[in-house]
């Protein structure tokens, strides 16, 4: 066999981060998410964080985008045992927002 050849180098250019507000409604409550920089989501993992840390960082990312009042609203709904709003609902919102921010919306 021949020795492996060196691949060409790759150049990357940083794109412009999306900063336009993303509006959505949850059970009649209107939200406006202003996309924060998402690097914090990944930095904890790089520094030896855990999945729990990543989850906290992801929620912090959401909170940075929707503000304290709306974050408190979501936390209170998550804590309320009588409220049907639960983790799968929050995960769906986070997934959708991340696709919007990344420019890959599917719906």
C-alpha cells in the first residue's frame, strides 16, 4: 500500500450570527426569543461538564433569549404538578429555536 497523502487544508469563515427576534406562542402566551450566542452550551462540555450541565446551559441559553419574566413563567409551569407542560414540550421548543437560529427551520 502507498503511504497516505496529506489532505488539503480547509479554511473556515465565521458567518453572521442570527440576532432577529423569533416569535412563538405557547398555549396563548406570546414569547419573543432574541437569539443569544450559543457557545456557552458547548463550553461546559469542553471543560469536562456533564449532560446535566449541558441541560442547564441550554436552559440558560433559552433564558438569555426570552428574558427573566418568561423564564420564570416556564419554570413555574415546569414545577407545577397540575400543569401538563413538561420536559418533552420544552425540548420541542428548544429544538425548534435551535433550528431557527441555525437557519435550518423545518416547520
